[in-house]
C-alpha cells in the first residue's frame, strides 16, 4: 500500500494484488474516524482503486464480447 506522499499506481498491481489492497483499505477505513483527514484520504485512495478495478472489468468485458 502507498503512503500519502506516494501517488497510488494501481496499474502496477495484478488483479489479485489489487483486490487484496482494496480489502486492506476497507478494513483500515473501518478503524478510522469517519470525519478524520486520514479517513478522507484513504477513502479517496479506495475510490481510485475502484476506478482501476472497474476499468479492468470493462476492458475484459469488451474483449470477450
């Protein structure tokens, strides 16, 4: 996982690594206070990982059709 000083590049992860990273982020989000800056930052990171996951799914879907 990245720190706030490192940009997230989810394109470098394979599918299973991306899914594992998302699970770790969701677990960490549950431990953070919803109004905290850390929660907001991790939530944005989780959103970015979801964008990557959806992009991969769309690409796979169009390749199989």
